[in-house]
C-alpha cells in the first residue's frame, strides 16, 4: 500500500519523519538516507547527465545552443548579436544571412581570438572560473547522498556513528558512516523504530 505521494505506507511517523531508510555505498563508507533523498539524488544525476557540458566559448558557440551562449555572454555584458558581429569582423566576413543562429553557424570554421573593445571572449576562454571548477560536482548522485544524510537520521545517532568532512575550497559539508561502524549504526536506528534496507 502506498500513500498519495507514491511512498510506501508507514514510511513516515506522525511528525512526517521518514522511518524507512536505505543504505547506499559511497566512495568512502556508506550513506543511510530516506527514500526522498534517494529520489532527489537520482533526479539530480539525471538532470546533470541531460545537461550539455562545454569547457570554453569555442565549444559553446559551435554547439548551436544559443540560449546557453546568451546566458554566458550576459556575464560579459555582451549581447549575442554583438558577439556574432565581433566574430564576423575578426574574420573579415559580412553577415551572409539574417538569422542570428545561421550567422553564428556560418562562423564555425573561424578561430576567434576575442575582441577586447567589444568585451567579446575568445574561443579559448573557459566558461568557469578556477573557483567554479573547484566547487564543481562530478557525481551528483553521490553528492546529494553525502550532503543530505545528516538530515535523514536522528542527530544523536548521526553524531555518534558518522564522519563529517568539509572538503577544501567548497562551502558544504559531506558525511558518511565507515564500513566498520555500519552494523552498529543500523542496530541503533532499528532500536529507535527505523527500518533500514540494505542492498
């Protein structure tokens, strides 16, 4: 039997706290999380997998993704129209077509070194700063589990059995339970009335 939101009946207590938890292996140790966190982790990874990744402006402009390109150019206070015009000027080409997307596509063979006067970034300019790259998440599924685990288990049990870490250069904290403490943590949760499901 399930509730209206699709979760198994009995998964939450009267206060809305999820009483069924799941053990998921991580890079270091394991995570014990709720069905809600597990679903959020899967959704975050699916979204990340579906989002194209470009390293620099050259890759992005040749991709044809005008919306993303326009968003990135906004950071340079530059319109898409002015960017395309700057590339055309650098290549000594006149606009052969009217549609902006077609004009940009026609410049695919051009190596653009940038235009300081127009504030137009070069093809080799990276889309992310060094600090952005430091904070960039590669495994979105694991990231959700390791940052949300602390909210899914009782604080006293979490503090007794889990490891907290603050990785360098980022502003979030990750957590996990070491493999040798996993059984004891599960026993403590079960004694508190939780059901813990392991793979």
